[in-house]
C-alpha cells in the first residue's frame, strides 16, 4: 500500500525545510537563502543552499537536490514511505493509505 498523494502534499507543505535541515546541519542566512556545509559529502566551504520559499535544497559541490522528503531519505537512509511517515509524525499529520 502506498500513501495518498494528497497526504504527501500535506506533509511537504507542513514541513519547514530549514528547521528540518537544522537538525543535521548548521545553517546561516545569506540573503533570501540559507547556506551551510553539505550533509551529503565532506567539505570545508559551505556549498549547501536552501530556498525556504520553494522548500528546496541544492548543493553546488555534489549536485544533491530535492525537497524535505528527499532530504530525509538521504540523511536518514529511509525509503520514500519511511521518509513521508517520519515527516508526517513530526508535523502531527495522520496519513492514509492508497490501494496500489
């Protein structure tokens, strides 16, 4: 069974990517973006960037990119369903199951 598309969208909208990423990375505001050291590769200069308005991240060093769900998948080594469930629990959202 999968997760309903509407629930996935609700989880994306309810998740503040900056607050989520701060659980793993020290971030600093740089204009309209947030920057820090990339959690996906070793680096000495910050190349990881978050656009909070779009809810998206990008690393100029390793080209990692995505949204809150892909961030949790990569950093916590979860599959899609596990990442959505983790973020739903964090946001207090109950998710439904779709018959596949």
